[in-house]
């Protein structure tokens, strides 16, 4: 019986270490507000963010394309300080649909001053896709 208990404890510990945890920024009135706050959060905490992995920020906002008025959409931004990379995930735990390289601290500072931080990152960073950010967001709604 002790062996089974110890085995279960080891398994739970291993599985717990494999989870991709997200920091939940909460609910916002729009996608743009949510992403602006995510970029501001990254910039504010830049020095304390891990440099060996992606830091994942999850946020929720109302789905404007839904017939149900209280339907919410959950997205995430992933940031890698060591790779100077920002990624967009539109379905939690499904992976990135696009990523931008050359997202340095100075680019984050520029983006943070804008009313639409992701538009600045999309125009000044290097996207992994030939499709621009707004095309990705439009396609994600369909």
C-alpha cells in the first residue's frame, strides 16, 4: 500500500511539473484592452520574467461575434525574454498561431505607449507568418 501511495505521489509531482501554467490577467472589455494590459504587464515585470522559457499571460474578453451576449473569449500572449519573442495563442493550450521576433524591451516600451500595442508589435516586430496580425484575428473569428 505504501508503494502505491509513493507511486501516486511521484506521478502527481511529475504531471504537475509538465503543465504549462498561465498567469491570468482577468477579464477586459475588449481584445485590444486585454492585449494592451498584457504588454504593459510584461514591460512592468520585464526584469523578473524568466529567461529560460516562455512566460504566458492569459486574458479574457467578450466575444463580439457571438450571439450569446455573455460569451467570453480567452486568449494568451507568450513572451520569451531570451529569444525576444512574443506569441499569440487564441485557443488556450493549443499553441501559438503567430509569433513575432525582435520584440525587445524598447519595442515593448513603444508598444505600451500606443492605444493598440499589438499593432505596433506587428508593424515593427518580425512575424512568423506572412499574414498580418489583423488578418489572423479576423480568421480566428470565423
